[in-house]
C-alpha cells in the first residue's frame, strides 16, 4: 500500500476520533493528495559535449553580415563610448559638490536646504520600545483529571492528542491549537527521526508565548514523544516545561496534588495497559514535569 494511502487512512481515523477539526482534516488531506499527484521528476537529459573553442576563429564583428552594416557599427561604437564618459562626468559632479561642503542647491531642493538624514544609531534610539506581551495565566485552561497519575483532562488532553496526531503525520503544518488566553492560534512543531538501529522517535511540541504562566510557574512548552523500538517494547512521554528551577516546580506541583520527586528519583504511575513514572527533570534554563509510560 502506498504511503499516501496509509496517511489518508490515518487522517480519517484521527478525524473520526476528534483529534483533528474539519478544517485541519481538509488541509492535511489536500496536502497528502498533492503529494500523491506530484509526478516523479524526469531523468536528466544527457548533456551534449561542448565543442572546444577555436583560437583562430574570426571574431563576430568580422563576419560578412556585420561588414554589411557599417553605419550600425559606428552608432554602436559611439553609444558604448558614451557610457563611460557619462559615468565620469557624473562622478566629477559628485566629487565637486563634496569639495564645497556638501551643500544642496536650494533650487534643486525646492527653495530650501534639505534636512540632513539621521544616522542609523539616532533612528534606533528614537524608535519606540516594543511592548512586552501581556502575561497569560492558563491555570484553568490546562487541567489534570488525576494529578497523582499524571492524567490530563479537557483542553490539556486535547492538546496532547493533537501533538500525537502531528507526530504521526510527520508534520504540524496546518494543525494549530486555540486557547482563549491568546488572540492567535498556536502552531505545532514536529521532529521525527530514525536511528541506525531502526529505533524511531516521534517528537512534537507546542511553544507558548513569553509571559505565559501556569499556577505561578513560567510555562514554556508542552511536548509528546513516542519511541518505537523494533521487536521490543516502546515508550511514550509527556512533558510540561517551565522556566523555573526544579525545587520551585516540585513545591508548586506538590501543592496541586502531584507526587513527583526530583530526578533521578521517580514516582510510579498506574495504567490499565502499561506502567509508568513521573519525575521533575532539570534542563537548561529551567525544569520539566516528565510523565513516562512503557510497555
């Protein structure tokens, strides 16, 4: 079965499951069909050998046709000669104006002296400072049904499902997340890879605008990562990344009912099919709540 047919079947399943909206399903379907309709690139035609130049060949202007048009040759010669002469005259005029102080002729400037142009540094210092984005608190938007089991609910679960869908499709193009706290929809990002040993990693993430908070923590992004190991058990991870230190994250999460310790320690999670664990991991510039499941 062709890859594009498999992607169409996958898109249909995600649409029926509610992971994709009607608009997102239509956009992704059009993208897949466009890829299917694209013909294979034709084989490159052989390049004809280039004949070597003949040193003694007569120049073009010695051809019979050229010799029959002496008047045209004379006009062309004068035209070619006029170009450098005009350039020299323009350069001389500019140089002469600099010798007299660079002043502007009032007649050429509409009867007044032109105002000097401000330097780039002056323009930069005079430009208004861009306002920082307003903070957005997602305390009520992103919720957990069971914090001690790392089980998301509502909008948070819907976001993770969209991340999974984008990772399965190999692209987040055309798939977005809308939250009331933001004026514009948020785009998804995907990065999939296959290692030399055949292990496949599907990674998708959603980055929040600067100033976004969640229960007093600086929320940076949500991620989902699926690991597929040939002829072996795979794994699945969901994370919430913060721009705060691990101790502050652990204290806040404990207040919300999470029992996540700092790595390398972990708390076990229960699941109907697979076991799991959660922990707080220190990363560059902050920390993350990591929830893992494996079969």
